[in-house]
C-alpha cells in the first residue's frame, strides 16, 4: 500500500528551460517527507517538456505531470491543487529553488503544531550580494495564532516605504484543506494574483506562524507589497 502523501509541491511550468532542471532537482532533494511533485506544464514551447519527462522517468513514483494549453499561472496552480493529494501544499515557481533542510524544518514544525499556514522567507542570489528577505521582528516573534491576527500584526508592522509585507503565496506552507474547505482558488487572468490570495489564506487560517527560516532561493529580487495594495486586497476579500 502506498504511503499517505504528506506534502505536495506544485510547480507551474512555462518556457523556463534555463532554470527548470535545477528547480526540479531541488524539490526531489527533499528527504524524510512522503512527498509528490505536481508539475503542470502550461503549454511550454521550449525544451521544458523534455526536462519534465527526464524527471518523470527518474522519479515515477513521486511525480504527477499534467500538460495543458497555456492558461497562465493561476490556472496552472488551480490544476495543481486539484491534482495534489498531500496534507500540505507548497508552491514553487519554476525559476526558483528550494532549500531542502529549511523545507524539512518548516514542514516538521507545521506538522508538530498542526498549523494551517506557515510563513517563511527567501534568499536572493543575483546581481547583488546574497541577502535574505526582510520580515518585521514583530511578525517573527508572534506566537502561534489565528491567521487574521497574524495579518493584523503584519499590517501594523509593515511600512509602505520599505514594502516589507510579503505577498507571495510561494513563501507559505499551507494545508490543502484551507483551499478545499473554503472553496478558494486563484483568480484566472488576474495580474499579481498572490496579493489577493495571501490575505485570503491568512483570513481563513485557524492556526498560523511566521518562521525565520529561508526555504527559497530566488533569482529575481522582489520587493514586498505596499500597504495600500494589501488593504485593497483585504477589502476585496471581505466583499466576496
């Protein structure tokens, strides 16, 4: 009998052959967790498909591949959620990489405390020196609480000038049932969809925690969202 899947790593793919092999390998390098890698090929026209097939051949028991016509990242993520069978979900952009040890630490912490949502950080490698994303100390020092309270603390601690609210869903480890129990999906065709999704998830999380661990390596510097955009997103969530 196949072991129960604990973690599904969802990777939308569209024309990222320069980064994809390292991205996928970083996901498969995670050990000690019953995981699956859910790859949604969103109509790639470069060599991405052959790279995906290489990993499917190497890790057939851990891999789910879905190929669709190009519909955008939101649709690809929604497809990944539908295909995933893990208790927890992790979204990985196909030009980024995972720090396996940090993923294991975050996952073990979430599982131990039965958390719905864990917020982490990322390390940037690029044209500037290695740096870790800013996260306010007030947020990091907040004990386990409900998601709305963590969101409030984020709002109180963040500043528009710095833009240190993190609006990226890929910086979160999430229970799948947050999506399924609340009928939450990414809005297809929406630009910057994470900036609506992140407050939606926080408002629906019963147990949440921000941790200091940097479990992503990103190749492009991303400034946090200004508070004005966050407030608009929260208001939109409440209206719906």
